[in-house]
């Protein structure tokens, strides 16, 4: 039954399932990545990252070219058997250039990651709230996102919205596993655990 539900959801259909005494529960799924990629603010963020990356690449290229030029000059000094004082000075200069390149490469990548994370967080929050709103508005019991299993095989459904937690089987599963549990988990399911109830 589980594989059938996953297969139907993967095909992009909305499923209506019957549970027990005639209750009908709607389950839907969203392509969250498609939604995010089509938001103007996400497109703008990608453009900003591309511009910043290009600027950093130009600076890194300049640093690398300077290093190559001074490295060639150092090799010539070595071949000409220049004085040790000059060689030490030029070797130190090369080491400082290399360190400057590596430091800038590392700090620019960190800055880009931090910038992306800071700007992406409200986008993800906005989509999460929109998923919950749509799920409530249209009477869905669950809204899922389908993820590929990193180990291969089946697709994993990820719950983005659950209307309630009355179907929590955690306690029963622990009992079946021989663990005495006096209370079921009270954690919220899906995205709603991170977003305030509206």
C-alpha cells in the first residue's frame, strides 16, 4: 500500500484515501524545488551570487597571475645564483602571495555561503508558510515533498504539512519493539514544527 501511495504521488496526482469509518483524507504533494526556482526573489539571489562569484574570481585570477609572474622571476634569480638575502626576501614574498590567495579564496567562499544562507532562509520560510496555507485552505490532511532516496531505490516522501498529530504511531511502534513508552512523541510533523500555527 505504501509503495502504491508513493507511486501515485510521484506521478503528480492528488490522492484521496479512505481511513476507517468512511473518513476521507486528502494527501497532496508539491515540487518544492520547482516552486522555489520560480520565485523572483530566488532568481534575484542567484544573480547576486553569480555577480559576487565573478568579482571574486577576477580578484583570485589577478592574485594567481601575480604569483606566477613573481614565481618565474624567483626561478630566474635561483638560476642566476643570486645572493641568499635576495632569495630569502623573494621566497617570503611568494609565500605571502600564496597565503593571500588561499585566505581570500577561503574567506570569499565563506562570505558567499553566509550571504546565500541569510538570503535563502526567508525564501524557504515563505514557501513553507505557503505550503501550510494551501494545505489548510484546500483541506489536505498531509502535503508531502518527494525526495530521491540517497541510497537508491524508492522515493522518500517528506511531510511538509500535517493537519494534526492524531495518527502518531510512535508509542505503538515502541511497544512492538519491546520498549515501554508512557507517552507518544509530541513533536509536530513536517514544516509545521518550524512555523507558527496560523
